[in-house]
C-alpha cells in the first residue's frame, strides 16, 4: 500500500489466497447436525468442571461445559467421569434420545468395566448415574487423554460458581417425564444396616489407617493407567478399582464398607458370634463388609474356633495314595494280627499276588510274632519292605533288630488310620469270613483257604497261587494234569496297575486333597472308642505334631 513499495507477487501469496477462499467457503470447525450420520459424545472431568462435545465424523456439532458444585468436587474421579457422561447426555438430549449406536468416549479406563458389570456391583452414587443413562443407547469406549483435547479443554475452562441447570437440561428432564434423583444427596450409609456410632467409629479408624488413607487419595485423584504404576500400599485393590468410592471419609466397595485393619478382629468375632461355619460366615459378611483376603481370614478364624471344632463333622476324606507297585512276588508284604474264636493269629499277605499266610500265636509277644515272620520269610524269601501298624509287637526294639538283621525296610501306618495298611486289613477280613463260614458248617477251614488261593482273581485271570508260585494247586475239584504244570503269569503288572487306576478313580470321586499340615500346627484328634477321658492316648487334647499327613486337622 505504500507508494514507494515495489509490487511483486510470489507463490506464497497464491497459497494464502487459496487458503482464505477455502476458509470462507467451508465450515472449518462447527458443522450442522445430520440425523443420518453416527454420533459421538466426548466428555471429560477436571477437578473443578465438566466438559463435553457432540461430534459427527470427527467435527464438533455442539459444545458444553459447567463448573462442579462443592459437593461434586469431593466425588471420586470415577464418579466425576461418569457424571460428565450424564451431563453430556442431558445437555444434548434432543440429539441423542431415540438414536441407536451412540458412542461415548472417555479417558477413564476403569469406567469401561463399570458399564459392563451388573448394576448392583456399582456404588450407590454411580448406580443413580447409570440409571439416568438407561434412556440412551450408549457404547462407552476408551480414548487416551491426549486425544480428548476438546472436552479436556472445556472441562478446565468453566466459569466458577454454583452450577444451575441450563434450559436445555431442564427441558430434557421434563421431556423424559421422570424424576431424576440428585446424586449429590445420595448417602451410602443410608443403605447399610449400621448405626451412626459404628459409622463414626469406622471413619475414625479409617483416618488412622495409612493404607486406606493412601487408597482414598488414589480414588479421589484417579487410578493410574496400569497396575505397575500403582503404589504398593494400594496395589491389592487394583482388581476392584472401578467399584471403590469415598463418602464422608468412609471407603465403599459397591455397597460394602471397607473395614480398616484395626477393626477387622472385632468384625471377625461379630461375624462368627453364632458359630455357623466358615462359608456361612462369609456369605453373611460379604453383603456389607470388605477387605482384601476377607474370605480366607474368615475361614482361618473359624478353623481355629475350639467350639466349632468340638462339634464339627468328620473331615472330608483325601484322595487315595497307594503303596508302591511291586515288581515281583513277595517283594512287599503286609502284616496284621487278628483274633478268631478266642485265638490270636498273624497274617502275612503279598502285595503282588494277594497270597496270604496265617499262623496261630500262643501269645502276643514280640518274640513269638518275630518267630512266625521268620518262618514265612524262610519259606518265601526275604521281602524288600514290610508294612504293619503300630502295635507293640511291631514298634518295639526287638522288631527293629529283626528288620535290620533280615535286611528289609519296615514301614508303619499312621496311627488311627488303618487304611494305610489296607492290604492286610482286606486279607484279614477274607480269612475271618472263610473261617467263620467253615466253623458254622462244621467243615475244615484249611480246605476253604486252599480253594480261595486256587480261585482266579476277578479281573486278573490268574489265582493268588499262580501269581506267587507260577502253578495251580491241586484241590478237590477234578483238574487236568497239564493245568498243574508250572507256568509263569506274565501280565500281572499291567493288570495290577489297571486295577489300581480304576480303584483310585472311583475313590477320588468323593475325595479331595486337604491343605498340608505345617510343623508346629495345632491338631485336634478324635478320641478312641470307649475312651472315658476323651483324650485318647494324647494329653492334653492339643498337641504339637511334627508329621501327621493322614490325621484329621
């Protein structure tokens, strides 16, 4: 424009003119609303305000923002973020009501989980907000904060002062013809069966609990994006972060109160005051109380209750633990004593063949028992392992010397657990039944025993005598001479293993493994039958056992 300026026109001037023409002929920012195009609402919350934007194809159609009231400023961050979505839907009600597939973008990832969970899992204040959003078909998605620049800017650029509903929001509420509950007036304590004094006590203990103080700060300020960035003191609350809220200094998980550490022993005693069992106590407590690991602490507390243990039912039986499978006859044998017709007998049974021998005992001394064992071992060979109970004949010094001299391993079953020597117990039952029936009929019991030893075992296709001595025994029944010739049975191990697998499968259907006993743990034992003192062979009732894997805990 100056008269002395030399006129010149460069390519950059052409570009500037074209850009100006484009700006004046197109809508650079706002666009008109189109009912046929998808709708996206973008909302965000800052410490003091809410911001939202209605967008189509990446361009905004309308903006809105407002300041938070003093009460709303004390909301947890997840509640503020949900409130911003409610504000956006009510502000843009005419655009959203009746539409399908409305996308709601938020930069608060924990809020996504709240929309996918049942309504009752949310805190009371969030429940009211979620109910207000039931009028809209929303799909809430996560969008990183740096990409939410429109709503983020609006939430930080609100006018200060008390919030009043705009004309648009008032009209939206009227058109819905519903009475929306003001979330500011929702008090979680009103929905709990707890007195004011107890709530004050919980608040006071919460103020003194360092972990809950750190948790309260995280809830109000917002959780980090990943678990690794969370402080160690509150990391155990990460899986339920979207269900936590703070009101009047008390932390709530959905509708349950987070109990400070100092109050947990008292709460455990109150929950278990009726002695209704661990599972029942937890079902009662989980409706109103919460702290990490509450279920395990309740079960542990109940398991140590003396009254409950005295009147408890017998413990669940554990899964079957079988003895080692023998590779040859007379490798592993079991011993047991039994009485029949007023006489005492010693029974020795082979684990490989199920063949058993019985000997009459003139007395129950260890010396006589050892002599009978030597006679059997001299007849069939020295075993590798001998299994017995803890009777005085087997637990004394004499039998230990016998085991060392004859070079076999002596294994005793657990006290009061006869199933550990089940092979001998089963053989005793068979022998006593054969003797009783023979005595009742007035016949020779030894012939009945011979017949049993010569009978093929079910599922084995061979008799105990064949498996032990590789031959059939001549009995009263007619038999071909060729069948009495020696013949080694070769498939015994395969069938033994299959029988054990089938037995274990059937037994374990009604059994489960119990927790391992720890050294020094208190063990309660069932009294022996007929024990008038109630103490069995233990005094006092509680004893510290170093190893009792099969005893009741």
